[in-house]
C-alpha cells in the first residue's frame, strides 16, 4: 500500500510568534501554518484573545515535543483594574461586583508577598481543563460551575511595577499551569476591592530569546514582498525557526554513534556512553549531533526511546 500524500511541506522547527490582542491562538496558528505551507502545526499553551506576547508555534516533527514547553515556566506583564470583579477575571467578561479601593501600600505589599513561592491555586472556570470529558469554559458559558481541585503552583518572582488610581501593574514569573487571571482575582479579594485583568502580555516561555519573536504582520509582509518580486518567501521564513528540539533544550543530551542510533531509531533501547543514571534525555546522532528523539534512562542503564523523529523521504 502506498503512503498517503502529505499536504504541505515537511518543515520542522519552532516559531516564536508575538501574538497581538484580539486574535485567538488557533486563528494565528492556522495563519502561520499556511504562510509556511507546513503539513503540521501546533501551539504550546494558548493565549486568550485579550493576551499578547510569546506564543511558540511548533511545525512538523517539532509538534511531538511541544509538551515540554507546556511544562515550562513563563513570565508575564499584567495590568489589573482594581475595584471591579468580572465573571471571567478579565476585561472580556461582565462586571459582577464593584467595590471601593481602600487598601494601603503596606496592605498591598503584604498581599503580594502571600502569592510568592509555593502556593495552591483553584483553576478558573474559564480554562481548557476538563471535567467529565468537557472543557471547563464550556460549562462556564452555560452558567454552570463545577468542582475544581486546588493545584500546586510556584510564583518564582512577583515584581510590583506601579499602582496608579485603579490600575495595578505587575511582572510575574510562574510555573506551568498557573493562571494569571486567577492570581489577579484572588489578589483583589485579599485587598477587599476585587480586580480583573485588563492587559496581559507573555514576555517569555522557558528560555526562548525575546528578540527572536516576530509578528504575524511581519511574516505576511515577507510573503507579500516575495510575491511582488516573483519569488518564494519560504527560504526566508525558515530562517526564523528555532531548532526542532528547542522545546526540550533543558534536558541533558546523549549522543549515539550512527551504528547504535540505527537500532534506537527502530525503537530499541541501546547502551550509551556518559548517559545520566535516570530521567529524560535528548538523543542526537553522529558527529553532526542530529536530533533523533527523546528517551528515558531505563533501570538497566540503557537509553529507551520515548518519542522519535520520523524522517520523511524527500
């Protein structure tokens, strides 16, 4: 049986998109996929339409390793509106309560300190987490509230930027699974006035360089200029991509000789020199150290494949 024809290019890597306000993550994902003529694409942790900033988009085989970015920590800049609480904890929702802002700077400092470090957070109903097979926001849109268990999170850093009238600006560095809207809502309750997010910008995901971010408009401009010149923009677009294995950059690397890598790529555990004693590793092949997949160190010390890069024929 012949292999089914693949639609689009076998292009692999991660684009650091600077998402603009008002666009859904899936909307910009589909636009990027078309611009790159990629056969597969996926984002790593959606940003709300209200939010802007870094949205890593994985293309091709890089989609297999996007989970490692979902698990990474992130940094945000947020502006909160004090004195108003909304049903979504952000400006896209309806105001459900209005209260005066009467706290002092000292009370604010104490409240902010309570969020730093290891804490427990009850996820917002307006999230993609699932309850009995349905996403929470689907229940929320029907006016239904379902039980949610508090989950451990970590706030590595919470910087006070400014407080002017009914606006409070913060910069927050958090662990995976942390909802900034929930932090702001909980902070408003601690301060006794209520609060919601009116601006949210994701500054960084993992250790990806901020200067590598590009906007959708920049990508579209590159394509438009190429079309005017009667050329293809694909080669130029491809230079913007981060390496396929960059989502897993924090894991130690194990390099296999080509002869050994052949068995590894067939799904077989192999012996490797200088491999860690346990945990996940990035696996590369030969002198070029070509990324070929992720593996876990088995109890007998062998490198056992977990996610392999598929090499498609040209």
